[in-house]
C-alpha cells in the first residue's frame, strides 16, 4: 500500500512520465507463488491455489481478468524515472501489510 501511494505521488511530481504507468510491484509472481508466500507469511498451510471456478463464481468477469488471465506487467516507466520501491519483494510487502 505504501508503494502504491508512493508511486502515485512520484507520478504526479514527475515531469518525465507520460501516458500509462504500470503501478505494479517490480517482481511479477504467479497465482501459485503468491498463494504459497501468503500462506507462509500467515503461518498457514497452502494446499492449493484458488480454483478457477471459485474465482469466476465470487468475482465474475473481474476474477477472470485479474486473477486468471496471464499477465506479466512490469513497472518499467517507474523504474526508469527513478522510483524506488519500499517493498520490492513480495514477502516483505505481505509482512508489512499482514503482521503487526
């Protein structure tokens, strides 16, 4: 969350950024990797990733596009403009959000 707000602030203050800017983490991960890491941070078992039919049932079209479609998005413009992520690794980002 801190990186997203920081990235938005950086975009607003930067004259060198034009057009669409991907406000995403610098290390793309798969659903399976995310599930395992989340389970690890929460000290819970990760038996299997969310089944596709549940994502579709719960989230509808948004679930199809955001959770199931293959996307490898990187923050190329942010990185090139000098933005430095506070939490560039998934584990540290999840720990910052989920652990007191």
